[in-house]
């Protein structure tokens, strides 16, 4: 068996991998710089090459390029402590087998090496030419494991034309990922056209998508090219696809199936040379089950699915994101950037941020504009944000449930006991229709809490409560609740 080659200027990393491979009885050889590797490759070759990216005497990505030209079937694992989207995309575009972020779990690293060995034995990796990385001002930031998975996915999809469905809560950056998929794709030189299906009135949405001929309907005085034509040769991003009206779902399905569409009032088919990337914050499987979304369209859109993590799932990224937003907000306003104190960053990291990255960005903009001091302290944080840092449980009687599970259980018991005492008092006082009265108060509290959490979005509130859209609309009207 050929040895595993390890390339890293950090002696401690080499030592850890050497010991792990020795325990597995896997032969190995270590190098401290890429130049020595290139010299050694003229005489022999490894089973798998593991290389760092940033080294004083060379670059791992340049080494990857040379290796793939001379040894196209050699699996290469790229390591880096500087985990970002460009590094991940560059690695996969260059033909890397996998992208390993430091610090890494040794057992998982060994498992990855075994998979790379198997890949080399199968000899099906094939040669890939290194694509020139298109530099862009991507603002996808994150070193959390969940974001590293997103970076890996974008890298793997870099040379694909496949339809992609991006799911995740509102404010998680789904459109940024769509931009990145486009910019690192073979269609990068084509246009990137975006349309939020929930932001356009239903009567205008068909024309927005497919365009219309002159005279197709009253007011159509000129020919209009729709988003499909505008995106020709590029990418069409359809945001909040779950809100697409059912009849337009049928038209979209037909386009995805046969690759042609018609303008409103048109007779000639137009070829749809676009890549579709769609996004939604809704559970489309549930909407299919409820009859609001076509199952066949879901299958067409769900060729590749990416799930954007919520900010709660990547809270370790909050300090980095906050500093980035403070700098960008200051730059856009033409003012000196303000610094977030360590206490504020610690407080932010513990916040739930139901609005996700968008809410964090808005908070940084508010702090840049509204706080007088150059160094922002905890007292400068707005009161509503501090209130959100408390419990996210349903609030009843103006008090939130405790944070720990035992206290939460106690609070639940207190609420139930309080409800029982209230029912007893109403019955003893001779009140009529006690059951209906208490049910109404309960429903009103729950609906108001759901609308507060979803920022007034009825459809999302209904989904999270597990009720239908028509049900929540009727209940809001009956209870006189304004969302």
C-alpha cells in the first residue's frame, strides 16, 4: 500500500495525523511545504495527499492544481484553519476529494482518509481542470460546522446545472447562497434574476414570470419580457416558492418539464435556458399534504436541497457576523465604525434572534446610528432586543417561563394551576359559558404569541401552530386580533 502524504507547516498537526495513521497501521510520510512534495512527486506518488492551504513556503491550492495536472486520479484532502466560502469552492473546483476544517476530530479525519483511499482504488475520481476562481464580494460568513456544510455543498455544486431548493427560516441568507451558487457555476457570465413570489400580487405574477405580448390584456400596451427571458443563459431565483399560486405552479411545472413557455397572449414557444434555484421558509411536504402545493412540482424543484441553518444553530458565528455588519454599516453611512464590547458580544451570542442573520444586521445598523459612544456596552442595546433575550416560550399573564427545563416544568404547572383556579372562581361566581370564555382567552394568547414570533406572518404562524391558513384567518377575525 502506498503511503499517505501529509503536508503542513504546523508540526503539531503532522504529529497528530502521524500518530492516528500509525494506530491504523497505515503507512505515511510528512512534508512541511509544497515544494518538497512536488520534488517527491517526480519519483513516487502517495495513496492520498492531505494538504494545508496557507503555508509560508507555498499554497495548498496551488499544490492541488499541480497535483491534479500530473496525477489526476490522486485523492486530495484540503485542510485549513481559515474556513470560508472561497476556500471551500476553490478546493472543490480544483478537484479536491474533501475539505477538512481545523480543528478537526481525529477519528473523523481517519475515516475521511479511509474513504479517500477507497476512492483512489476505485479510480473513478477522474481528472478535473482547475477553474479560475471568480473573486466576488460574497457576504456568506461562518465558521460553524453547519455553515461549513453549506460551503461544501456550494463547492460540490459549482460545476452543476441542477435545480436547487434552499430551505430555512426567514432571514437566514437563502438568497445569498443562491447568488453564490450562480457566481461559482458555469452560468456565472449570464444574468442572475431574482423574484420573490410572495412580494408580487397574484394578478401580476404570471406576467412577471413569463411576460406578455402587446394587447394581451387591457393595459398591455407594449411587449414585456418576463423573468424567464431576462434570465436567459443564467439563473432564475424564485424566492418563497411555497407561496406560488396553485395555477402558476402548473405553468412552472410545465416549463421545468418541457423547457418551453409562452408569454401571456403569445403563440410561439420560447426556450427556457435558465437554471432554477428556489427557496422557501415553509415545509413544502406539509403544504403538499394539505393540498396547497403540487407534489410533482416539489419533486422537480427538489433535485438538490440545501438547508440554511438558523442563527441559533450557529451562535458561535454571531461575534464575527456582528463585527462584519458594524463595519459594513459604518462604511455605507460614511461614519467611523463603532466597537462592540466583549460583554455585548457575549450578550448577543446568547440571544435567540428569531429573525436570524437579517435581525442581527438590523440590530448592528441600529447601534451604528443610535448609540453615541464609540464602544458599545450592554446598556446601549435596545430594550426590545433585551426582552427577546429572555424566554421564547408563549407568554401568559405578562410573565415568561424560566430558562431551565425544571423551572419550565414548574411554570407549566403554575399556569395550569392558575387556569384551574380561574375556572373555579368563574364557576363559583355563576359566570355563564365559562368553557367558551376560557377557550377564547387561551386561543387569543396563543395566536398573539405565534404572530409575535413570526412577525405577523399568518401563513408561517399557522404552520408553526399546526393549523390551517383558513383556520387562523377565521380565528383572528373572531377574536378581533390585528396581526
